[in-house]
């Protein structure tokens, strides 16, 4: 079979696939690629990935399953409010973490952090976040909430 016939045969095969099927194949392929990257430790966030926060000055990382939007903050003895991820054990009040400090929002294969108008702000890699605007989190990012410094990683 000549090269032209081979190319023609490939074209005929792909023209028989519907646009929806082709898109589904691409989506599955992309998901598999991302899962391979995550397994290599590239830091891609997937729905079954755990967020790990290495909190400076503390021996064990804080592991968080992010399967929905989660509020980061601190519990308060003067209120019944308890955030989804409570930094009270890390001296949250003393280091300037608000009760409702930031929001983690999973979006497909990415994880976003949104400052909720916290009093002392949220910084990622030295850049102050604008309250209400989503910021993509990546493995290796340095996260500063108030004065509590953390390093972001993802674990399968």
C-alpha cells in the first residue's frame, strides 16, 4: 500500500467517527495524560488527589481531601462557626487567619484558591491575592495566610 493510500485510509476511518465520539476520545485521552502526570509527581490536581499543606514549623503536613468547595479559616470560642479546614491548632488567631479566610474550589483538573476578604490577606508565591478572584494552585506554591506559611503539594 502506498503512502497516499495509507493516509487516505486513515482519513476515511476518522471521517466515520462522529464529532461527539471524537471529543469523548480526546477527553479520555487528556484525563489519562493528566493522571500519568500526577503519578509522576508533576502536581496536577485530580478529584482523587489529596491537597497537602506543609505548614512551616509543624512536623506533619495537613492533608485535605478537596471533593467540594472548602472554607479555610479558624474556629472561634466566641462563635459556633467552624470552617471546613480549621487552622486553630496552628495558632490561627495569633498568626492572623480570619474565621472565613479563603476558599478552595476544585474545577475539573485544577484547584483554585480565593481569598474571602480576609483581614490579613492571602499571598501565593509573594503575590497578594485580590479578594474574590480565583488563583490556580500548583504543587510547590508557597501560600501565606496571615503570617502562616505553607507549601502546597498534591498526593495520590
